[in-house]
């Protein structure tokens, strides 16, 4: 990777405001997901300031044909100022590139029209990793910032760094290791993949990631340590400062919030419940809040559906697990009010875990896997409980303890930290924008 | 056609020739000793993978059956007559034609094949190659050691469409066997591919390599080379050229890449080569032997020119002209005095390649840079190529009548698989030859040598041939340090006809250069360089 490039003086685009272009995969109001949610939180946070002018460009794909205007490659979004949609097409999901010249030409024109001082890219999916090179060529003086929301730059297996061979966590990529996960692809292809990504990452001035542990993964992969830093994700306070009282006298109601896909580990909860039931321990409840079971593997989908069907066949008083389905942010308070604990059983690294912050907002201690962003953020037995990732028996024992240990919930809940705020995140990113940017440095003064 | 009919009921539609045509890698696996035969592969692996149900097998099977349906034009055999059959009579209008069949010519050898045309014309060919025919052996109650199969190349332009009918006559001693001529009209390239695929799958008694040489030497090899060269020339005459990116009248050098079958290497090379300072002083010329890539290549060139600011020339050929001819066409479009012949799966190991190349040209005497290669590395970091040398294999074919000896040239790479920092392969040095995966050549010298020899079929040996031409013309070949990755064999697709082409190429290369190599260039420390 190259050293940070020297900066030319920033063109006098605006007299006072620094223009910041945020590029995100998907618009969070069209496709839910952590990366786009954070990108949009940042956009809203920057909008609240009077010293910067943010512009938001989000990609969409052909799941929204009605939003594709004939012949257009970039359009506005729902009449909102400074929000635009990149109408992605011909995307190559292996090389992560757009194969449509008119789209790249439109993006070039857009960049020249917006003329941002800072371009901050949140993910490359549906846009293409090679747009980084295009941005650098079109805007040689801009500060180019890239945020990793997972490990897709390193890992072709959906960026999870979970080995497809045995579902164990992977801590580094290599040609042979990656070939083992994708036997149909030769080791050479993974050398090229790494070269391809490195080639385009070379254009970036600063990388950020929401998990501190992620810095190690990326520096080991090849990102220079002096170019990557940790900036926490932050959200506005959905609880509006008010933590909820416990949901039950026994502190024995547990909630899952998130996607019903393999790596989020909802199946680990179901297996833990089955173990506890078999042991005769049934005085607790689990509420599942989420969606996207269709994206789970056949195995997990079958397990989920079979379990819930069996659960539904039980007498009401014998049921432990209930599926409450998807929810919007506005419904979060109501859903959180029904549980005492929030279980985050992910079986991948989990870069940050927005649901952890949301649990804290509502005063819910977290029970989580003991790896990655979950372990980094949740201090075991101080304000959270950790269990061995992927182990239903370990989770079962933790649930039993949470239900049984006198005063545990109160002690942990009292020690819960305040989740990082949106303002904290905005300040963090402004620091990154300032570093090296003549124009942005003006903000400091 | 040689074939093995599978005896297990579940695989009643297993046909060896179709299986090998559909899955070319099976042929490679057999040659490398992993499997004994296509049937062995099918029974150990292919059946579990349901390969016979795959569309590509079904397609190959259909093509095979189409040939077989014509094939059984076997004349009824009367006592004292010669049993024979014509599998297929392929005619490429205005080009040449080919007869594939078998004949039990024990005692009365097949000497010629003639076509007696309906319009009264007659053409005759003695360019006949022989091979085993397991099915014919079974049909006639086989006697060991005799090659019943034949295929003959007939270099004649036949207008079978306007004058259908006629006879195919097999001349066996003083006996003539006639078969009705039922021509199957086919594009010339399809005929070419059919012949080379047949060549690749042919089997013999004794050493396959030696026996193939003997067959090529019967005249059919020369005919194949002539036809191939003529066809390549016709394909190259239809080249279409378009340019993308910044226009300049002259560049520091021209990087010439021949694409075949795979598109992604185009944008990967554009990305990796463009990362170097000075890369924009080079132009990139891609000549495409795969017309099906045309649209994608145009699209990617438009993107690459925009993203990387590269000057890119695309040359589209209407069919596969082969490596040598395609590169020669591309060199003709170069706007510089220096050409770099680069394979699509070659990438710079660092971002100094352009400066490094410029420094070599500027600092070394001209006779060290007229034609040079570079060290190439595998993806695992080990050396793949530090130059090439030649070995002479002593081929021996065991026959009932005795032994047949044939010298065969083999090309080897210095340091293949060696640690990357071995001193022997560091720095500059003279070498017998360098791989066509990366050659930097003075354009004038390249053209004075006649470029790549275009007789070689598809691609193989023309790099070694070029280097030997350079040595013979008085300019040594060098290796200089511009480290490159080479994902050997990954840059294009390899199909069954290519294997047949390799057989012909090795025969041609040996025929052309055996004496020179034996005198001056044999072994890793040849006399011409180390004496």
C-alpha cells in the first residue's frame, strides 16, 4: 500500500462548508442493514452541523425496479435534498465491480458536479471496489475515507471470516486457505483477488472500522497500520434517555433481535432451549424479533421452522419460544420492554453489533458469544454475560444462571454503559476527515 | 472413433470420445497418471458427479453420435474383400476436407485415398495418419499390432453443395474399396478442431509420443501445418481494430496480450499494470482469439480507459488464429519500437515494473535487450520460470517387429518451483530461450525474425522457436530482472483440440530444431552459452 499522498490545496468549492460525500451500499429505508444504517446516521449527524455539507449517495439493486428511471444511472431519492440513489446494474459479485461503463461515467460526472472535499465510502457492495480508483482519479485532491463494516475485502465467504469447511472462525486469509473454502476456485484466484482489492484500497487515505479487533485483521491482511483506525458506530438514542424497568420479576425473559440467518446464531438459542427443556428447566421465555429467514441456509431454515412448529403445537403454558417477527425502530421500545435480557449469539466475528447498543439504550444486559465485537464491547460478569460461541450447552447454562442467580440482572443492568451516541461517531469521523485534509483542518480552527 | 462402451448398466450412454470432449481436464488427468482411462475416471469420480447428465456431455454425445451415424457406411464384406468403414467425410468448402474411417488392410496397406466427384473430378491424397480402432478390432476379430483406423487430410476445395454425391476410394495395394461420399459440410475451424481432437484422442500400439511422431511424419503433419497457417492468415485478414483511451502517436513500449476464453484477465491486468508510475507511457494491445468475448471486452476497455487512463487497442479476430499469428497481428498495430509479449495471466509483482523495464533498456547494451524475458513466479512465491532450456528425449516404441527410436525435443524451465531468491536465477543472464508468457523485444528485431512462426497450431513452442531464430540470426536471448507473477495455465481455457495441436507442434518443433539443439543447446548448460 502506498503512503498517504500529499494533498493539493482544496478547490474553493464553498466559502465556509466542507462538502462530504457519503457513499453507502443501499439506502437503509429500502434495505435494512447495519452498514447503511450507520452511514445514514452519520449523514443525519453531519446535517445537524453548520460547518459541513453532507451529500448521501446510496446504491440500490434491481429489487427495486420501480425506482429505476429509464436511462438514469443516478437519481434523487424521494424528493429529499442531498440524497441520491445509484441505480446499480451489471454487478460482478465475485470481483466486486460494476461492469456497466455508463454507470461509471455517470458516477464520474456526479463526482465532478458535487466536487466533495471528502468522500467517505461505506462498503462497496453493488457499487464496486474499483470505484475507489475512479474517485481518486476524478478527485485527486479529495480525502478518501473507507469504512470496513465486515471483512468482505479479505474474505470471499460473505466477508464473515467463517470457514466454510467447518464453520470455525478464520483469522487470516491465504491462497490455500481460501481455496479450501472455495474448492472450485484455484489458489491463484485468491492471489488475484487480494491484488485486486489491494490495488483499489491503495487509493484510500484513511480506513476505519467500528471494532477495535478488526484493525488487527486488516493490518495482518496488508492495510498499513498507520492508515487504519477505530471509529465507533453511534446511534441516536431510541430510548430517549429512559431505560426500561425489568420485564419480569424473575428476570427470566430473553430476547433475540436481528436477522434469522446462520451467522446471527438464532439456531443456537433454539438448541439451548431444547437442552434446558430436556433437563426440565422451563421457567423462562424467549422472544425472537427479526426477519430474513429466507436468507438462512436450508438446514437452519428447516431447524427454525420445525422448532417453531413444534412449539406452536404445545399448550400455551408450555411454550417457551415465540416468534414476534420483524420490527421497525419505532417498535423497538415495545419489543425491548418484553424482555429482560438480550441474547446476541452470533457465530461470526460481529464487527460491532448495533443490537448491543440498542439493548444498552433500554437497560437490557447482553448475553453474547465470546468473540469479536461482542466480546470487545461486553465485559463478562460486569455488565454482560459471555458464552462460548456456537455452544448451545454453554448458552443454556448461561440462561439458567441468568434466571437463577439472585441479584445478577440488577447488578449487571446497573453497570451498563451508555452506548456510543451519534454525536460521538460524528466527532470521530470528523477527526478522520480532518487528518491530512487542508480544507477539513479548517474545521479544527 | 476409439471408444470404450461402459459395461455397467447405469452408464449405458457412456462414450469415451464424448466424455473426453466434454471434460478436457479428464484427458489431462489421464496423461498425468491419475486415471487409467476416461472410463476409469467416470467410474471413480464422474458417476458420483452425474457427469453424463451434464449439458456439455450431452452436447458432445450428440456430436459424436452424429459422426457415428454416418460412420457405419461399412461395405458388406465378401470373402477375399477388405473390410472397411467411413466414419465421417467432413468438407470445409473452399478449404480442405477430411476422411475418418478404418480399414483392415493387413497385407494390402492403405496407400492413398481419392475422392471421385459427381462432376467427374478426382482428388487424391497420401496424407494419411493411422491409429488404433478398438471397435473395428472387435468387429473383425482383431490381430495385435495393426492400426486399423485412419484419417486423411485432403487439401482440396470441393463444391459438394452444387455437385453432391461421388465416391470415396481407399487404395489398398491394387485393391480399391469404394464408399459413397456423404459429405458433412462444416466451417473450416470446426473441421480443424475435429481433426486435432481426433489427434489428441488417437491411441496406438507402443509409445504414444513416438507413434504420433511417425504418423505426423507420414505427410499429414505437413498438411496440417499448411492448412493451419492458411486458416490463421484468413482469420487475421478479418481483424477489426478499435482504440480506447488517450491517443498518442508514439509510446515507450507496447504491451501485447493475446486473449483466449477468459475476460477477467483483461481488467485485472489493466488494474495491476496501471498501478506503476510510468504505466501510461505504455500502450496496451489486446488481440482476442475468442469472438464471444467481443462485447465484454469492449465494455471493459471503456471502463479501464476511464478508470486507469490507459491507452488500449483492441483487435478482434473472427476466430481463433492461434497465439503466434494473433500476436503478430497485434505487433503490427503497435505504436512503439518495443513490444512486450505478455500472457493474460502475467501480472507485475511490484509497482516499479515500468521504471525497471526502462532502466534495463537504457543501461544495458543493445545486444542484451533485443530479446529478453523475465523471472516469473507462481502465486505461492516460488519461481516458475528463470528462462528455458531444451532436452532431447530418447523415445522408444516397442513393436512386435522390434523397436522404433525417435528423438523428441522437450522444453523445460530453469528453476521451476525453486525458492525465489536462488542466486542462479537472479539478475541478468543469457538463456537458450524464454517463455512467451513474457518477452520484451525490439520491434524491428522481432519483425526481422518474422515474428512468431505461424505454423504452430493454437499455441505452444512458438516462443522457443522465436528464441532459437534469434540465436541463429546472431542475437542471444537474455533474462533480466522484472519480476512478474505468472499463474501458469490459468490465463486461457484449454480444450481437447489444443492437445492435438500440441502433438503436432512438438513434432514440428522437433523436426525444425532437433539438429540445432543437439549441436548447441542441449541441456540446462548448453555448449552455445557455457562453452
